[in-house]
């Protein structure tokens, strides 16, 4: 594919990169340069791009972010990562969305995880189209204080990227999950819509009380969209953010879970304010995605043919069947398949946590299991 819409990395950054130690990320990337063009991506497993306004005020994000990212030391990683450069937004939003869609589709076909940094969260629509056009059902998650279905006071807005995603035809969105919504920014009507669509949403307090709650969700995610303002403003050192949100360690833990997911194909971090602390945190967030990727255990799709232990928990109306992987010690629960997702298999396996198994032993039906059953029936 021709990546002519991507601009190379600034020569000033490359010159500074040469002065860094050999062990840092910047010295171990395949980088899109003016002199050599787009690097060979034949054996690349992760590709990074940044999105930049054509008339950016102040220091451009792609310079700020990379200055911090390049100087971080690599982990004990055994994969090749490429920096494909900068996507400048088009004259119209549809141009930018099409460029992102084309890039994501091409890299997905090459089994490359795409990381998009910068721009507005509306660009999530381009990421979604890049995968949904592959005629496959897609699970999407967002880390956001809001649901983004519409403008304040409106349940659904034609201009909302989330509204476009859930109304596009044909619709290949199988599941959507919000992580970290804050109740005072979400109307009851929006919560009702989430329930009606059999989507999932987790309050900020529930996730921060036990960050491990997010691991099974992210394990089952193809697309992850992150609004950086889900991190509290004091962590970002910016006056325009939100007083509550995830702290730096928590958002990095979520990024590691995302990278660890065998299923994740594209991740975007959007709406990034200009502050040095934000740039530092953003660099560390992407570092944790790479660290998680390094520890993938290749259990997607997980099946009962894997080396695992089966646990059957009797219930009043239906036994619940759990499986624990002996490779990773992670858990799955069996869900009956019906309706449009049925591909002649009677059951599917939903990622879960040991906590769900313990609750089932006490007679409590896991909420994600029940929603998955309802979703499969419609």
C-alpha cells in the first residue's frame, strides 16, 4: 500500500535521537524519514502514527510526544516496532477518516497492531471502519468519562462518532464497553440506551477500586479508544481537564492490559492537551502497550482444546461452565450462541476473571455473561 499521506519524522528529532543511548526505543525503531522514506514493514508487529492539525499552535504533538517516547529504555522485547510518521488532518474530516481507515485496514491484514496518537476522538470512526469493512464482527472499548453518543442535552447526535458507529449499515459492532465513565457527566437516558443495546459500562470508581476488573474486558477488545481526559487534570498538569479520573499508574496499567490482549488490533489516544507532563505520561502509556504486547500468550481465540481446567458450577436454571488456562491462569466462561452471531457452534467463550467464578459458586450470575446471552439472542 502507498502511504503517501504520511509525513516523515522531523530531521531535528532524528538528530537528537542519534545522541541517545543505544538501548532506548528511539534507537531501535524503524522510522519514516525524509531520506529513506517509509521503512520496510514486512516483519513489523507494531506501527505508530501521530495525527497533527495542519496549522498546529505551539510545538507540534509529534515532536513533543516522540521526544519523550524515543528516550525511554526498551524492555526485553522480541518484536519489531515502526514509527510510520505523521498524518496531517485533511481539508475535510472525511479525508482524515478515510486515511485512518485505509491505514488500519492495511496494517490489520499484515497482522500489525496500529497505535494512533493525537487528533480528535472522532477519529475512532476511521479506526472502526478499517476493521468493520473486513466483514468481521468487532468489539470496541473506550476509556472515557462520557459515552459520546451526543452533545450535552441530546441522547443521540448525528455528529457524534459513537452514534455513527452504532447506526452504520451494515453494522458489524458486536459489543461496546465504556471503562471509567463518571456518573455526573452521563444522563439516565444514556445509561438506559447502553442497557437497551446490551452494551457494558463501568463507573470510574468500580475500575479504580480493582483495576484487574478491566483485564477480561480488554482481552476481548479489537479496538480501544482512549480520551486522555479520562486521566484527572492534576496528573496532566493542565487547567482544562477534569478534576477526577484515572491516575498515571492506573491508565498505564490499563494500557498494559490492552497490549497484552491477543485480540487488540488498533488503539488510539486522542484529545491530548499541550503540557510536558501529558507528553511524558503519553509516552509511558505507549511504552506499557509495547510491554504488554511482549507478554502476549497467543490464546485468542481460546478454545476447550487448549490445555485448561474445566469447572462446572450448578445453577437453578443452567449450569455455568468455566475454563482456566494452564498457560496463563486466565479464565473464560461458556456462553450459549444464538441469533446473528451463531456460526453453527452452540457455545462461545467469554473472557472473565476468577472473581466471576467465585461469585457463581455463591449463586450470583456474572453480569457480563447475562448481557452476552441477551446480545446473542437479538
